C-alpha cells in the first residue's frame, strides 16, 4: 500500500482548566491518537458528545494544533508550517463542512461559493463558472442570488458543501454535516458526499451521530475516553 495522505502520530490535546478553588488542572481530551488515512478512503468518526470528535477534526484540518504529537500530510509535519502556509494549504487541499453552515451573511449564495476560489487568486469569471457548476450539481443554482437568511436549512447546507468543494480539495472534512437537517435533506447530502467521492476521488472524513449515515462508511472509528475504542 502507498503512504497515507494523512497521518496522526500520538496526538494529544489538553485544555487548561481552573477549578472551583482556583487550582489549575488539565482536561485531557485526546490521548495519544494514531490515525492513518489513505487517499480515496471514506472514514467516519463516532463517539459520545464531548468525546473530542470536533477537537480531533479541527486538528486534522490544521485549524488547531495538538498539545503533543504530529500531524503529517504526505509526510510533511504541519507543526513546522507557518499560519500563512497552513491557510494556503487548507484553501487548496481541504474542504470543510460544519454542522452550522458558517456562510457569510452579507454575501449571496454564489458569492459565498466563489470566495475560496477568489482567495486563491482565481479570476472572477473562473471562480463564477466553477461556483455555478457546483451549485447546479447540488441543485441550488436557482437560489444563487439569495442571501443565507433567504435559504432553507437544507439549501444553506448544500451551498456550504459547494463552497467546501469549489477548490477541488483532496480531502473533505465534515463535522455533523447533516445534524440540522430533516431526513430528506440529510439523505441528499449523504448521497452527494458519496457521489463526490466516486466522481472526484475525494477522501471523506466525517463526524456524525447519524447511525444511518455511519453505516454507509467502509471504515468507522469510535472515540472514547480520548482513545480509539
Ligand atoms: N477551547 C476549549 N477549552 C476547554 N475545553 C474545551 C475546549 N474545546 C472543547 N473543550 C472540551 O473538550 C471536550 C471535547 O469537545 P469536542 O467539542 O471535541 O466534543 P465532541 O465529541 O465534538 O462533542 P459533540 O458530539 O457534542 O459535538 C469537551 O468536554 C469540551 O468541553
Ligand atoms: Mg462536536
């Protein structure tokens, strides 16, 4: 087998905590986690509320740094990269979908999807073309000029998925992407994720509580007490 696209080596994460008597202690959320992900894999991460799933996903996405251990992308240690290089890396290689869409309220659906492409220096015309193509694929092209507040929850989430994909990332990281959707919209988003995997060979890493969604993944990982269960 080739090398993993993403590797975690003994990753730990702790937070400083101040107790009622003002004594300091540490809250150890992740304890020496190893994790290899290969190109094109679809992995889902499960675990009880507070188990550290979002913390882990943020570390995987280089949005947060581990307290100990290493995060390697194609054998490059991300701890050695500057914040600016990490931002460029995320823009180019990673797509993020969160439980709450995080669309920018003052921009239209189309503009929201265009933003990552514009940030990367693409021309207005090129960014618009790609963004429209994705909105079409996701079935929300006719809502392109709506602001987020003028979209339904399912539509907002589909626009957020389009935004995550506009840079044609190698890896899609999603945190409860269907958490706020009804069954029909949830199934549409699930279907789209697997279609994109087939179509673009995208690697999926998805946190979900949805057993139905989880059952579609060939690889399921469960976090418990800071370890893989
Ligand atoms: N910035 C922070 N400072 C202190 N503690 C934190 C911080 N962020 C998270 N935690 C704690 O770390 C633990 C893990 O949080 P995390 O958000 O990763 O859980 P989760 O598995 O995603 O839960 P959920 O399923 O409810 O989203 C929680 O107990 C939380 O209170
Ligand atoms: Mg979470």
